């Protein structure tokens, strides 16, 4: 059945555009499972609120709904709204599987419901797009009911302060319900994508969060984000395969491990709780101007096997791998050097402070652009493919005139060099043993001082 501005299919699916014809089929709403609404001008969706005089129990509608999509309703302030619920009623929204809200410029609250009567235990996908006035997503009790949530996507919610509400009252006290004994787990969450949330300082409020099924994490345009993971959260990421971080201006560390302002290593980090991301295969980080290092001190030497690492425009980045001062030169350092040799691909662009002073880097494929390659004196000597561009301070790849290496670039098969104004030679002095013996492809451009003998 269809009419002007609405379509209804088998009395269980309803699509509304511009006007909600509530009286026309109010008696059919009790069986409604799918609701799609767009371009209505009201401050509420009539069948999702009991502020009017509903002909059908709103509780019944909310219990049966499995899918809700609301798009471009410019005056909508609240999605689900009930002032009172009978004590013995079944949980509301317990069958809701998919919720998609987009282009709702006035939306300030999703759930205006007695939270003790709401359970989101069936919710699998939640997408929030372009809701600029939305302040928070979940209360703690709602978040704890998300046992089946697989995908969470939040894009352009600049006033979003919290994903999970942790404050009560107007004075900003931390809720007594969040403490060291409270854990928050999303056991099925595999994909988390958050972009352009200017007001967020962190993703989750409590230190005791677990995301053991998370596979893909994308974080973009978080100007106030200081760090991404607590140590305990990072330790739960055993399925994480891809990590993409960009435009997080104030982020200094990905995993929180520092105390105070002087940079001491937290005493909670030791050999018994080291980090390992066994499935992590792809990390991309760009335009994080405050980031000083990528992997923390607590990183296990066995982690990151075969990792592809891409880093660009991180002006304060000093090290890929941070090592505490008291660990330099000991056995732990040797282990860390060994594990970094397992990188599959390493690409770095416009990171002027980056160096391998502490931990040497090795990768089968390395691409370097706009950095001080002379700071990588001991790295990439076993690479099979090496690309270097726009590096002004490098005079040669290898210098044996001052007790240089006895072996270097013996595995290199492809060498590409471009815009290397200071490069004078591939090797100064006597070439080391096996130097470039496996080289199959050499490409050179705009290296005006280079002399090849």
C-alpha cells in the first residue's frame, strides 16, 4: 500500500517522507518492524514518542522495531521519547538491530527514555552522520547492553562530548557507577569509524574497556584527542588488523603509558603486561602534529610480524618505537631491534625529526620522502626495495671511509632515487661486501651531483 509521502509493505515496513500520516494507519503500527523517515518538519517522530496522545502503545512499537532510519529531518530534537514506562513492561528497543541517523541538524539526544527499561541487546549496526548538536550517544547502562554491536560509525558530530555518558549533574562530577570495578565490553564490535568530532577528548570513559573482536579502527579529525588507547584496552586488541589515524593534532601517544608531565614510564608497564597485536597488518598515521612516537615501551618484541607501516606529516615524531632511557643498551633493546626487522613495508614522508637513534628499522620495502635519511644510519640495510625522494642531507648510501659497515644492501633488488640534491655517490670508500650484488632495477632522477662509476 502506498500514498503521497509514504509506502507501507506487508504492514511491517513503513517509509515516510515529509509528512507523517499517523491517523491514516495508526492501527497498523503495532506490528511495525522497519521504519524509514525523511524530511519531516516535526520535532519528533510521532510513533516514537508518547508526548502526544498515541492511539497505539509506543512501548509496543519500540519493542517490535528492528530497523530505524531517519534522514534530513531539520527540526528533529529527540528520536526515541517516553516520559513514563510501566514497571512490569518488557524492555524497550530490545529487538532493534540497525539504527541509522543522518543529516539531523537539531538532534541533541537519541534516547529520552527511562534507561532502566531500555536494552539494546540486539543492536548490530549504529551509524550517526552529520548530527552537529548531538552531545552523547549512550548512558553507561545502555552501553553495557550492546553485546551484539558489530559496527559503530560516527561522522561529523562536532559537539559530541562523550560516546558513553560518565558525568552527572551540572558540576561535572564523575558518576559513581564508573569506577575501577566497572568494565565495558563490546564483544562483537569489529569495525569502529569516528571522524570529525571536535569535542571528543577520548572514545571511551573508563580504563576498563575491552574490544577483543575489533578488526578495523579508523580515527580522523579529533583535534582534542590526547591518546587513543589505555594500556588495558590496547591489550584486548588481539584481532585488530588495520589502524588508521589522521588529523589528531594534540595526540602525543597512541597507547597511554606516561605519568605526569616529565615523561616517566608508568610503573604499571613491565615484562608481565607487554603489548602484542598479533593480527595487526596495516597501520597508517598522517597529520598528527603532536605525535612523538608510535609504539610504546611495553611493545612485545614478538608483535607486528609482517606489518605495513605508513607515516606522513607528523612533524614532532621522533621514534617509531619508544624505549625508556634505562633500557637503552640492555638485552631488551636487542630484542626490540630484532622484532622491527620483521616489518613488511615502511613508508615515511615529511617527518623531519624522525630517527633510528635508539631502535634500527628494517623492512622488505622502504619508502623515504622528505626526512633526514642521514638519521637512519643503520636502517634498511636488508631491504629488497628502497625508494628515496626529496632528501637534501644525504651524500651517499654507504660511507666506508670512517669504519663503515662491512655489509650493506646485499638484498636490494630495486632502488629508486629522485630529487636528491646532495647525493654524490652510492658508496664513499671501498664498497662493503656484497654491496648491491642483487640489484636488478635502478632508477635515478634529478640527482644532479650523483656520479656513478
